[in-house]
């Protein structure tokens, strides 16, 4: 399955929305978020987001698992 075709801005917006919803559903609050400039490599857009979370450790684990679902087509490079 191919990921949905998005522009760089669309990828950034989708990333922010996804992370915010996942944080909220896991009882986490986002202390800070920094959206890095979006880029397009080959035919796929890339977006990077740095966040600082606060909340219970199990919520952070669930958030990371939720973001790494194979169908989500996202990767977490560094923690």
C-alpha cells in the first residue's frame, strides 16, 4: 500500500494533527512542539516534529506504539 500523496505542507499538518490527537487520547500534554522545515525526497514529502511531552510513562509508551503502527507510514528516528 502506498502512503497518501501529500504536499510538504500537508505532511506537516497531518503530522502535527496526528501527534496532538495521540497525545490527547493517552492523557499526555505537549509542553513544546517545534515543526522543522518540510522537505520532499523522491516522490514522498517528509516532515519533522520535535515535541516535549509530560504525563504518565505508560501514556508515552502507548503514544509511541500508536505512532509506529505499520499502517501509519511514520517512523520515529530518535527519542
